[in-house]
C-alpha cells in the first residue's frame, strides 16, 4: 500500500490489472485504465510547501476512493500520478460516464492555509482489448493519452486509440517540417482567376497556399494550415505568402496585366498581431504593387474574435488603400450591426450556397440575399465555387459582381496563370 494515501501501490495495481484482463477475456467484456496526472502540482509544492502538497495528494486520493465502485481499483503509482482500473465493463460508453464523473470530481479547489487553491487533472484512457492486450501496453497507452492532454492545454480527458496515435505522430512530424518549409522552398502559391460578370474579363486572382513535402508529397491545406495556426507558425508563413503574392502580381503587371488584383487570406492569428498593418505596408513597399491591387480576405470568425481591435486594423488597412473582403460569408456568425462598421470592399458568397444553386431553392434565395445585402452596403459580391454554366447564369441574373471556380479555371501556378491571361486577352481581342 502507498503510505501517504493508503491507496494500492504500483505493484498491486499491475497484479489486479492482469487478473482483470484474464477475466475480461473469459467473459468478453472490456477493461480500462485511467492514467491521471495532476496539473501544475510542482507549482503547488513550490508555493505552499511539500506538506501542503501531500495534503492535496491525500485529498485527491479521498475523492477517487469516494468514487470507487465495486470491482474497480484506484491506486497511486507515485508522485502526483494515479491510476484507476475499470473492469467488467459491458459497453464503452460506461467508461466515458465513469471517467466524466472522476474528471469533474478532481476539477475543483482544495483549501490550503485558508485559501482556495484550484486543482485540476489530465487524464488518459486506454481500453482493453482495443488499445492493448497486456498490462504494460495499456498503462503505457493511457500515459501517452494523458501526455496528449498536457500538450493541448491540460484539465481534460483523452482516449487512446491507434488511429489517434498515428494522427498525433503525423501532426508532430508535419509541425517539425512545417517550421522549415519556407526556407526549404517547399511552399508554393497557386492562383485562381476571378471573372468580372459585367465585363466578362479576369480582374483578379486569389492566392492559395500549397505545401509540397519532399517525401510525403502534397499536404492538403485543410491539414497543415490549422496546424500552422495552432502552433503559431502561420505568422511567418503568412509573411511569406504576402511577399510572394505581391511579388508575383507585380511581375504580371509589368508584363501587361496592369490592373490585375491579388487576394490573400489572412488568418485570425495574423490579424491579432499588433504589427500586421506595418507588416503589410512593408511588404508592399518591398515588392512594388500599389496597395489598391492587394485585397486581404478574412473570415467572419476572424472579424468577430476581437471586434474593436479588428475594426481599428481594418481602418488602418483602408487608410493604406488596401481592400478587405469577408470570405465564406453566410457560414459564420457576423452581427449585421458590426458589419456596417467594417470598412470592407467585398463579400464572398461561400461555395456551399453555390454548389446547388440550380436545384436547391433555399441556396438560390440565400445567395440572392447575400448579393443584395452586399450591394446595399456598397460592396462588391464575389461567388466562389462556380463549377457549371447554370450556376454562372443564375449568378449573372442575380447581379453578382464576380465569380471564381473551376468553371472559369482551376488554381494555377504562376507560369500557367500567365498563359491563361494571355489566352483570355487574345480571345477578347478577336471577339471585338
């Protein structure tokens, strides 16, 4: 037994776990290991002393013992690490219910020296036979799951599974390589043309980021961009994107496409940086295009994250003569009372409302409502994801200003974009 908490120790826990696995094998039931580690326990020890630290451990042990059900086992492995064995479980959902009760019980304060000290725990869960078939593997995997909780902010529960382990291993690999993707020349920009529906000519492009990993190949943007945002890498990548897009558009302008605009997506992480406006100003100064040829696209969620600070930055961008568009409009939670305060240039109708314009009356109605709203606010409206002639015709009839999508062109590398623009120019010249 553990002398401090009077809980079973590591040796007894592993003995009982082995017995539980044998019984589960005979009966066709589940067993589970909960690996619990207190959050910031070292801080408690350093602040209140080891004697008070021991009191916290004893209080945690008491709470766990109070929740201990017949046949289950609570133990202390050592330090601030505890384990719970759940046996003879007939349904995995029962494990989640018990784990939830334990987590809730541990996430409340402890009274130390007359003060309420917040205590929380990170818990990893592994299940027999899904996550291992022997005691050592189950405890190791529960420990891995607990460590994942620690990495993602603590005070939570994480269930181990082989698939999740592979996902997190891949994320760790991608994160490591993503930090060197810019200097290694692995990132590239593709450009998707935007068509003005009145003049029926290409007036701009949207820059789309891609990652060509040297061994893994093309990594989908919806995989690596959220990872870059979570880890803060998006700030450096975003500067590279701005610089490359502005350099490329300047090069195209010098080749005869003088009025071509480029739109660059800005993440909420970039938008929250205090220096984002000076960064954009510096990029424009270094690369050469007039600010009016750059449009910054931001999502509704980015706009609404810190409204007043965002409004100030958007006004600073307007003073710089840079345009701002709301991307994926209609899928977020913009408040119209705020929207009218934003110095915007355009709204983009999300492709989810465009895909079924010809078959879904509701989508047609929503698209028309967004177009009318944009026009009433004095904004241009761009529809993305246009893939058919019917969609183009409907949007033209609804007086949408611009469209982009595979019906016009897929995203193109810079050389192919130049050929596309030249071909369009030749066609327009011949048709006059």
